[in-house]
């Protein structure tokens, strides 16, 4: 992940990523170059275990100059408290015309307050944020309320979510 202003999560095939603060922009690293004409909003699908097909959130898809990384912008983050599978559809083609669907599948877990990526908001998350507040840590994944700083408000936000878990 890069700085908040250009926040973009880089995803690789087969990875599981725990994301705090939602997901509105991500890049998918591809195994080969893509055919530019096949890059559109239909080449990426997003499916939640609970929320189902969320592919309509895909607002824009572009590719880097080398054609090996897709950058996807969502109109809004998928709902919190779910595990999503992001995958490529068969409409995305390699430079040689071969469909890339299924070549890159990533699992994204969105659970506000789960700062240690365990799949559940527990006392360990509270302790981590408490320590961050006391010691002045600035890690963005600990800024649960996305205020720009890790404060007592983040500690309260994690406490309020205690016991939530990914289904």
C-alpha cells in the first residue's frame, strides 16, 4: 500500500489481503502483458461471501505502461465485514489473445477494527491500538476512523467492533 493520497493496494495471484479502511483502488499484478482493447470494467469481478456479486462497484480499469499491472478504481468500498474474491474474467486477454480469466484471483477481507488481520476483532486489536496511541505510531492500518492520526478515537472504534468476525 502507498500513501493515503494515492492509496492503492497491490494484489498478487493467490494472495489473501486483510484491508482496514475499505478498498477503493487496487492494482493487480499480471503474469503477462495484456491486450489494451480488452481492458474495461467487465474484466474484473468482485464477489463477497455474504454480499454476493459486487462487480457493479468497478468504476474504472486502466493498465500501466508495461501492460503488466491493472489499476482498478471502485465507486465505493464493498461493505465491511465480508471476504471478497477479486478475479479476472475471460474478457481480459493477453497480448497474444489468450483469455486471462482465472489467472489472478485474490481474497480480500474487509473488517474494520481487525488491525492484526486475524479475521476477528479481539482484545489483541484493542491492545495494539492502545500501544500505538501511547507510543505515537503512525501506521495507516491502525487509523481505524481514518482521521489521519492514531488516537483515542481509534481505540474507541475498535472497542465498538469487539467480537465482529468474518463469516
